[in-house]
């Protein structure tokens, strides 16, 4: 397979995959607004000021700041960066894929052969820039996907968030007494069946932390953010339970859809990164030896 054909294939790969990304991207589709409303106008400067003010307080608790103000600032920076780079990288990749693909197609039909050297130079420059922009987007996508917490309570495959044994509650997702987010699921968790419609799930309503047990549930949830194990009062409505469950999800798969959009654009963007490297490589070769197209 000639270098010219490979150059054309890389350009087409960039164009097609980016069009797919454009249709499913979590920012462009608006799905991210479920967890980060108004992502395009987030005020990260205010979050930075809040973080600085917290650090300047007398006897500032570094661990508490880490899981509160610092987390909110990092979340804002990453979300805003992903928003900007999703638009920038997708638009740039579509343009370069179309232009380089069109030039490659013309040369394959023996048209404008005297322009092959310039085409190679265009492919080299665009491939390098496209790789950098797309890779930066991949980094921001991965950070938001794996570090941003949602409002959904975290649970295991049985929908349980705590176990009860010998009158003691064992919190399954306790991390640190200062970590106020450890009980919440991250975006990367939302593709699991326990956060979506699960036909095999049968809820034990007596052991589910539903609104009817609001006071008892709030007591347990609050303590689960402070310590891993604590005593359960014998008068608790959950005294006879072996596990405590998050109430079952409605018949929807919206969370799986959001998680899949993140993961799909992440994977496709990585392939686009490789295609950009290929475009730059074959563009360089065509620039050096245009006669080998």
C-alpha cells in the first residue's frame, strides 16, 4: 500500500471518527449537564478564591480542604477544560480530516500531482496540531470521567451501601473522615447495572433507605461519612437487616448512556490520536519524496 493511500486513509479515519464523536460527545450532546450544570460558564476563579481563603484560615485543616475547596476547584478546571477542548479538537479534526482527505483523493486520481509536496507539509503540520489537541481532550475527558462525583449514592452489585453484623454497621465505601464525597458514585461508575434498570434486582423494602425511613437513613448516612464502623441502636428499623440498600432505580438507563458516551468518545479520540500520528508521519514522507505518492 502506497504512502499516498495511507495518508488518505488516515485523513478519512480522522474525519469519520470525529463525526461520530461530534454526535455523541457528552459536552456537545448536553448530557454532562445532568451532573455539571452550565459547564460552559463555570466560574473557576471563584473556586480558586474559595480554596485560597480556606488555606489562609487559622488552623486550616489541609485534609478537609483537599476534599472540599480543592476538589471543587479541580473539578471546575477539568470540566471547563473538557468543555473547551471538546469543541476545539472536534472542529479542528473534522476540518483537517476533510481537507487532507480531499487533497489525498485528488492526488490518487492523478490530479494536482505538483502539489503533493505541499500536501505532505499540510498533513505533517495538521497531524501534529491535531494530535496535541485531541490528546489534551483525552486527558480532560479521562479526568472528568474518573474523578468527578455525582449525586448518586454508591452501592455494590446488590445495591447495598452498608452491612450490619452484631449490632454494628459496616460502611462499604468509607474512605476518610474528611472525604465528604466517598459515599457518592463517580461518572465512571454509572455504567454498572446497579445504577440503571436491573431486571434481576428484587428490593427488600424493609432494608432499603427509602424516604419512609428518612430520619434513620440520615443518621446512618451521616455516620458513614465519619467512620467505617459504628453501633446501630436496637430501636432502629434496620436492626434485623444484614445489609442496607439504596432504593431501586426506576426503569431507565440514562446513567449508562452518559457513562457510555464518555467512554466511547475517550476510546475513539485515542484512535484519532493514532490517526493524527499516521497523518503527520506519511505527510512528512510525502513532503520529502513527493514522487512516491
